[in-house]
C-alpha cells in the first residue's frame, strides 16, 4: 500500500485537476449558450437561400451560372473541412475526421483526387499528417466567426470549381442536434445537391421564372456567392455550437470522474492512516508489556 504522504499528494493533484475541469465546464456552458443562439439565427437564412438557389437551378433563365452547371469533365473533388482549433471536446473532431477519411478513401478508389480547404487547427494538422493537398486554410478563427475572414480561404475552392478544375465541392462539419448529441455530416455545396432540386421540381414544373433587374448575370453572381458564403458560415456556426456543447459534457464527465477518484483515494488514505495508528498502538502496548 502506498504511503500516506504519497496518497495525500495524489489527492491534491486530482483536486487541482478537478478545479480546472470544473472551470472549463462553466466557461464552455457560458460560451455554449451564445454559440447556440448564433447558430439558430444562421439556420433560417441558410435554409432559405438554399431553396432560392435550388429554384434558380431548376428555372430556365437566359443565363446559366457556372455554379449551377455540373463540371462533367472534372473528376477532382474539393472538400471544405471544418474542425475546432482546440481539443478537450470529447470525440467531436475524431468523428468528423473519421467520416472524412472514409469519404476520401471512397473517392480515391474511384480514381478521383481530393483538394482540401481547412478551417480549424485540428483539421489542418490532421491533413498535414495525412498528406492531403491543402489549397487554403484558416486557423484560430475564434468563438465568433467573421464572414470577412471566411471568404478568402473558401473562395480558393469556389474559384477552382468555377474554372472547371474540380467536379464537386463538399463541406464536412459537425451538425448540432442537441446539447448531448452532435453529428458529423458531409454536405454537397457545388453543384446544388439533387435532393434540393427534387424538392423544388414540382414548384417550377409550370415553367415560371424570375424577373431579373438589372440582368440575370449580375443578380445570379451576387446571390450565389451569398449562398456559398452563408453555407460556409452556417457550417462554422454549427461546429462551434457543437464544440462548446461537447466540451461542456466532456469536462463535466472529467469533473465527476475526479470526484470519484478523490473519494476512492480518501478511503485508501483513511485505511492507511488507521493501519499506521493501529501499528503504533500495538508497538506501545507491546513495549509496555515487555517492561
């Protein structure tokens, strides 16, 4: 059995760790509420602009924007990967990176090369170890993502699609379900997903179209770029809300485990201390009897 001093040092060490995890849990809970509010505000705009883009893809304007047309000749795939900058958030990053690895393996089996845009330090470091073709990246984007910082890295991938260098662009991130559940998802960004087109097919079947002012090219150019920026922003907002929720749950579990370890060590310490006292009393009684 370990000595009393060693056990006391272990208890103090675990208590210090519990203070840290408890503080991190409270900080994550505070940030989580703000992140969830920001994420919920971004969802309606993102859903609406997805539907508008789908309507435009199914309509018959006089101008077909390159983002609404499939790049039949291009086989490469572009991926915008969204992860967190920091760890200590459970299996959040592990799950999204595992999903990405499986998708990349499937694409490579089809003979397709993959290019990456990385948001977040964890994903960027993983792609570097993985040997991925990173065309742009952004790390340390903070708890509040700013659209002007996101436009530059994502524009590299979008321009590659517009130039016909990649046949499709996907966004890989962690979607927020609730505080206890987050799900890694892959969403097709370009060209517009088939499910969105099917949802709007019955609406545009009559052959209606929009009226464009000043002209279709100017309107579609601005609108579709707003669509792409909104989807990337929403992906980061969802990922940040998921990160703070996962960190709060992970830190709460760590604090609870630390409390259990302290209780077990305290019990061992009391037994050790009682054994030492009993031994000293036995030696005193034995010495008195010998005299």
